[in-house]
């Protein structure tokens, strides 16, 4: 089933590019570092790198970068080397990025304040290599210039119809947004399947976290593709069937396993979304999943990092719609 996103969605999206630089604390090894030792010629082998200070002291910066990427993955869809974000969520995302940036800058100052001491500790902890480390050390001003957390948000407008050659590349990227979105959902579902559901006869409510993430992500981007809204309704219907307390087991667990298998297959997911548009109720779809669920097989796709999402962003009880809710296209389709 074809998934093609209309370029009109650009009026509801903002693009963002994350620009985070993290100093590696490494410098390239050079032949003189080994004195008179004979080394193979460069065409045969190349030298690696030397660590100027303990790389563990820089882990915080990678962690903060990962937080920012996770934030954008949960709310947007990959686009043009960055992300496309729903315009109505931009302020919330911007505020969270500002918080992460503040943490990054605080960590940067803490690291720089003890940078010289850190280098000396590294020298003491690596006896016999003191001169190699000391001769490679760089100034704290240089390190400061290599640690930075920034981002750029911008609005993309399609070129005029007169310049079709220029607009064709952008047109192609936008048309694939729906494909990308359903693919990202598949990655989240596959990760959840392997981490929490495969081979289990019961799970805790924490196992719902990735499904809550999928719901949040799709809810913000429902205008990208007509079959997104039915999937949102399907998830809400499934959530409404899960007891408010206790472990999830039996028919409810089998239903969730079937739903995850569906989410892992973008083509099947789009097909079921279309069936809901055409009159199938979400409740009927879940009943079919319950009776036909096969946990032994599923498409193999890469995993995504949504396992730690909080699960308190959706009411415990969601009414089961008797019929699919009207799709809000925002005038785009």
C-alpha cells in the first residue's frame, strides 16, 4: 500500500538541526611518539590515537547529547539530516533543549575548572608514558572551543512551481515522511518486543512505556499521513483494556504482543489503518490480533531508545470508540 506525504504538511512542521560538539580527549599518534622504534610504512598501517585525559570524565556530554536526540526522536520524525517537529510542540521542545543546554554548559565549566588537574592525574595513572601525554596536552581554551551544544530551528518553504528542478529533491524528502514515521514506529516496537515481551507470560505495566511513546509521537504527527490517526485510536483502545493495577497477563498480554507484531510491520500497520478508515472498529482489529497473534515471527528491524519513557502521560482509562474518530487532517488531505 502506497504511503505518500503531501508537501503541504510543511506548513505544520518546523525543522531542527542538532549541533553538538564533544571533545574526544584524543590526539593522533605520530612516529616520533615511539622514538627509535621502527614502524611499518604508512601504506601498510596507520597509527591510532592517544588519550590526553581520562575519557570517562567526558561521558556526561555524550549522555546529554543522547537526551537531546531522544527528545527529538520521541516528538519528531527524521528529516533532512535533522528532525521535522509538529509546530504546536516547538515551544515545549525548545524549553527542554534549553534545560539540556544549561546542564551541558554547567558540566563544561566543571570539567574545564579541573582540566589541568585531570591531565596531571592521567599522567600519574599511566607511569612510563608521562612524556607522551604531557607533550600532547592542549590548553583549556582549546578544549572550551571543542565543547558546544547548539541547535537551529527553521521553517522550510517549498520553492515556486516555476522551479521544478529545485523543488524535486525536497518533494521527495517530504513524500517519504510517512514511510519514515511508520519505520520509526517499527523500530520502537521491535525494541520493546525484544526487551519486554518476547517469551514472557506476564509483564509489568512498565512494559507499556514504549507504546506510550509511540502514542505520543503519532499524536503530534497525525497530519503527516491519513492512516496515522486510526493507529492512534487503536493504541488508545488497547490501553483502555489494560487493568489499572497489577501485572499484565493472559488475554491482555496476548493482545499487546499481537499489537506489537503489527506495529513492527509498517505495511501491515498501514493496511489495518486503512481498514479502520473504511469502517472496521479498533476493537475488532484487536480481537483479530488476539485470535491470530503469532509471536514466533516478525520483521527484523533496528532498535530505538524509548525504553525509559515515563508512562504517566496518558490517562489509565481511555474510552473505547464505537466507531473511528473523524480524522483531523488540518486541511492537508
